[in-house]
């Protein structure tokens, strides 16, 4: 019986059929939700494939973007800076532009970019001449966190290169917050 219960519990955790623990509402954090447990094998498989497909698509688009990284062609961020493409601007000064991500990964997800690319396509290509703008980007990230009301807890992420899933080769910082962040992130 104990082996069966362990197996059932592992299966419930795997498909997400456990109720979230709320100590004010329930005494047993492992109470099964029958409505969640009625998932068919087909539904579970579709969800798993969808998750794998999303990850694969992100990796594929990052690899495709890497092939065009050093062409000097305008990026989507260059078009946002020149206002050819609209964006939801959060902060702007003479050196940087910060705007909401179109595919947010947290309740607050803002991208902070330098207005002048100056060869700074990724952090791995930074040179000594980029020190000032790199510091300015971090300071602008702090200003964004203040404006967005997440100064008490936020994360700054820089993806550098295809294996880090960088999809736009114009250096950019992701400012994420508005929820409890998990660790490790990757």
C-alpha cells in the first residue's frame, strides 16, 4: 500500500494535480484535487510537447538570430528606438530606452537597451570603451525597478550568445519582478 501511495503521489506531482498549500484553508498540503487528476494521457502529452516545443522554438530562434548578429543590419530594437515600431516606454534618457517586453516572463518584465549599439551586440563582445554605457544600463535598471514598484526585489538578466538564448543582437537587460523569483533560474 505504501508503494502504491508513493507512486500515486509522484504521479500527482508530475501532472500538477496537487492543490497549492494554503495553511489557512487546509490541513493537508498533499490533498489531491479530483478535477485536476482527471487529465487524460492525451492532455498530459499535449502539455508536455507544448512545453518542449516552446523551449525548442526559443532555442531555434536564438540560433537563427546568431547567424545575423554581426551583419550590422538594424535590429528590432533599433526600430523601436527610432519609433518605427511602437512600444510601451517605461523610461528614457539620452543614452538608454526601457520598454515593456512583448512576451513577459514575470508580472513586470522590462527591457533596457542602449540607444547607440556601437558594436555592443552582446555582453561577451563588450570592450573597455563600453564601460560607461554598461554602468548606465545597470543604473537605468534600478530606476525602472523604482518606477515599476519592485525596488524591494527584482532580477536583472543578460543573455549573451546563442547558447544563452539571446534572440536580439543588440545588448539588452531584462528587468523582472512582481513575483517571488526561483533559484536556480536556468
